[in-house]
C-alpha cells in the first residue's frame, strides 16, 4: 500500500520515533537505489550489498538531515558514493587475493530477473557499462537511466556541470564504439 | 569536422542544443544522409542504455529488502564495534608493514615472493576487513560529505611514513611480535594516510 505522506513528513515522523516511517521511505527508494547500484557494479549481489549499506547510512543520518537539498538527491549521493566505494573495495580484494584472473562481474547465480532473455539483455548492457571508467559510468547512468538534470547530478557528485557534460560525452562515445565493435 | 558533428549529435540527443542550434542541426541533417546515419547509430545506443522496465523481476527480493535490513540492524546493535575496529586496524598494520618489505625487496627483484608469502597468511575474512577498512574508513564518520576525488587527488606521503620504519622493524611487525612499537612510529592519522596512498598507487 502506498503512503500518501511526503518525504518530509516521513522523515519528521521517523525522527519522532515512528520506525515504520523509515520502512516506508526505504520502500519508496529501494528500487532506485538497487538499479543505480546494479548498473554501476554490474551484478545483483554487489547491488544488494549497496542497498543494505545505503539503508544503514540513511537510518543513522536521517536524524541530522536538514532538507537543504531534496531527500532523493541525498539518497542518490549516498548510493553513488557507496557504489564507487564497492568498486574500489572489489579492486583491493582482487589485489590482496593476488587473483590474476579477471572475474566476470556480471556472472551471478543469484539473480532477481526471471526471464532468461531479459537477463541476457541486461547482462550485455551491464558488461559494456563496466568497460567505461566508473566516474563516466556514474554520470551516464544518472543522466540516461535515472534521468536527472545536470544540476542535480552536480549536487550528487560535486562536479561542475561542464565537467559532467564532458564525462557524458566521452561515456556515450565509448559505448557507441563498443557497440560498433560488437556489430563488426 | 567529424568530432564537431559527434558532439552536436550527442548534445542534440541529450536535449542540450539551444533553439537556434537545434534548428541549424536539423537543417544539416536534412542535407546530409551520412550525418543522419551517424545520428541513427547514436540514437540506437541511447535506446539500448536508457530506462527500460524490467518486467520479470522477482518481487520477493524487493519485498524482502526492509526485513533483511531490520534483521541486520538488530545484529549490528549486538556487535561490539570497538573490538572489530581494533582487529581490522591490527590487520592493516601488518599489511602496511608487508608493503614496506615488499617495496624494499622489489628493488632486489624478489618483492613479489615476499608479498605473496605474507598475503598467504591472510584469510578471506582478513582480506575482506582490509578492503572494507581501506575503502570505507573515510565514509563512516560523515558519508554524505565524502568525496572520492579528494582522496584520489590528495598527495599522501606514504614514502615518508615508510622511510621512518626500518626494514628490521617491518620484519618484527609482520612476525606479529611488536605491533605496539609501530604505533609509536606513526599515529593513527598517518597510518590512515598511508593506507589511502596505498590504494591510490597505480600498482594497487
């Protein structure tokens, strides 16, 4: 059942001690968090880890949230940071394990997509996304999938609009090249 | 010329052209079949990488996110954070000492062996702890203010910190006998700087 309370009201209620208000907020944003993380990281298990981390940060920090920015921008900021962090963590883990094998990050036996064709399509798209640098990928995902304005992305990433447009251009160009290569 | 067109195409598809630019671009499109062809290719990319409803998602996953979070929260409340942090820090100290030895022996060509023999002693959990600590130490206090760029661009002086620890001391630390001595050489902040520098190094 959808809750008619605004984000502001839910946050206020949560701060006043209504734990169920947090659950409502989490349910409102969980899919956006999941899909952003999944596109950034390329697989379900890592995306799930990010979702849980983001909820934990929200739970701990909501009490000090001042509504100086919109709640969804704040949540995206945490999601984007956590996703980049997990990319870094995975890199460190690979190094410490001295694992020379390149693991396919899109391979996962545990997934939430039931239709095989749809899963294959998503895996192909994710594989290509993983080939562009994380910062460019982040901008491309926020712009193309999450459909945020450059001003909102700037608030999330802390980068200038000009730099974001340049990132988007390079990401777009690289993806086209990858698709061209695939088509050859 | 081609580069300019590509930029125009992307800005056009991204809705970033002014009314005047858009008008001129559409006129160019009408006059140039090759430009139109390139535009179609870019449009296909945009369509492939844009919002698409995933129809066959297993709803039980999304329905289970909040209960899973609540269960983790309960578990976390029962854990002893200080003990865990102390353990993670100790493992990190050992790892840093290992790095110093590795750096030292790289000059003689046997660094990889030393590094490998040390990391063999680390369990999967140790590695997970180190990676967690390295990647998140700056986030725990104030995650919304965390900026990856800041860490990457900051020039931490790992070499300077490493220079203050002799090779002999590093051996002792890696052997696990004199960890306390290491604390006296550098403070926690300096070690955190060292770890950040470690992960920023190209070979890491």
